[in-house]
C-alpha cells in the first residue's frame, strides 16, 4: 500500500496552494487534485457554475465525483475546501478541510484551523482528523 506517500504528496501540494491563497486573498474556492504514478500531483480548479451548484446543494460529493472522473489512472484524490469551524478551535473559526482518498479504499479527512492576519502570514492551529461520512471520489476498483 502506497497511501501514506500519496496522502503526503496531495497534502503538501493542496495545503501549499490553499495557504498561498489565504496569505494573499484571505480565502479560497474549493479545488482538488489527484496523484498519478510516479507520484505526480495534478491540481484541478472548478468553474464557478460547478462550485455554486455544489455549494447551493450542500453537496461536496458533486465536486469530488467530477474530480474522480478526470483521469482513470489516478491513484489518489483530494478535495480542499475553506470551512467555518463551530465550535471554534483555539479561537480560530475557519479551517482548510482536506478530504483525501486512495483507490485502495483508505481515506483521511484532515482539518487545519487558521486565522488570517492583515500583512502577516496566515496563522495555523493544530490539525485534527474530522469525523463524519467520507467523500467518495469514485467507485473503488
């Protein structure tokens, strides 16, 4: 099983982009990525209509399913979203929520609380694993 390495690749790529967007703009739109061998990460943005449709329906699984259909050779998928935390963690009310799944069926849903600061880098609190139903990117092979 290569899941931990692929999870790390996706985490680093997507977290890095989300952090850059937070530092520059204070927020980011949902985006995703996937891994193809030999460990290449492909990042994916969603058009406005697709994001709005998913947000209106409260269905992130629509974005995940679209991401899962992009490349049959993908071996791991991830979706990054900007969420509100309730209750707050360490005084932080926002977080990056990163849903990662490997085609072998392993999954993780990681939450990284943050606080944006004008003119300063984004401050992050300790990450934690979220509870709840996992997002399915596609049917397991």
